[in-house]
C-alpha cells in the first residue's frame, strides 16, 4: 500500500515536528535521521521532533514498534497522552487504545511514567526486556510476559492475528482495526465464544468462513458490515469443537 506523506505540525512551542501516518490496513517503516527505526501498524500517527537536547516522539494514535539507536546524550522520549516512555538504546512496542496504553519491551530497558489520576500520582517503573506495562484508568501495572504472549503481541508485523483464548468480541475488534470490512457480533449469546488460531489480519472472509462452518453461525453481509449470529446448532457445535483453529 502507498504510505501517507509526511506533513509538518507544531509538537510544542519550541520547534516543528514531522508527522508520519498509516491508513487502515497499512504498515510502514520509517528510518529516522539518528539511525532509529519506527514500524507503524494500521491507522497510526506519530509526530517526531529531534533537537540537540533530545529526541521526542508523540504517539497520537495507533501502534508502533520503536527500535532506538543508542545516544546517551540524547534520550529518546515517547509521549502517549499523559504516559511517557524514555530510552537510550532499546526496542519496544507501544499500542494506544481508548481504554489503555500498552508498552512491551523487546530489548534493553525503558523507563515508563504512568498517567496520574484523582488521588493517584504519576508512577515511574523500569521495564526490562520481556515485560509489559499497561497504563489504564486504574493506574500503571507491569509484569513479565511469556514468549507466546510476545509472539501474539507482535504478530501484526507479519500481517497476522494470533488468538489464544480471546473472545469473539475481542477477535472482531482486532480484525476491525485492519479492515474497512467490519465484523459485528450481533448476537450476545456468541460474544464470549473463545477462539484460538493463526489468521491473516486482512482476510475477513476466511476468518468468518471458518467460524461459520465450525460453529454453524448465521452470516449476514450488508455493505461493509458482516453480522454474526448464532443458530439452533451453535451451542452443540461449541461443545464439540472447542476453539476454532486455522492457519493463514
């Protein structure tokens, strides 16, 4: 897909920033002037400003992997709303959703400052490689992650969605991030169906096909919306089949 061209905006009062963005379903690699690299996921926007004192990025929306070139004299800082990530030379992934910001460290160590809230001061944590911090409405929490969780979190880099017990509602929301064609779970009775498998993030038709055939779902397509509902046979299919599995 064609990348959206960079434009200039004011990141703050001290200088201008270059903005890089991706459309829905697009991924893009951006090589920065200091040797650092950004990998932008679907529907993502970042503003980048470098100065002699530091390197500053604002993740305005979406998700990006940051591969930071070491420069002890100029820390690399990423602002995500009121959250802040600081690094010198490391690699980490940040995903900004409406409900939370997720920072996953793949190399080195980063310092994360969580969002302050009513009666809750900002919290600083140091995250080593193989850990994640989630900054949400209840504050900042961090933990180590398993290798499988790391693989699932970064599967977007390969155009994939890996499910391991997520609900149908969660799976639909993931597919909707990458496609103009939107999945609607129109039946609350199937919203909690647990799924597993390795899927092409851009192939809604194949995902819906395997669900419909495995669980006897009713599929109604109106324009760009694919509505899913259970049928009289769905409950027995769930008992017989467990989680749906399909390779790309």
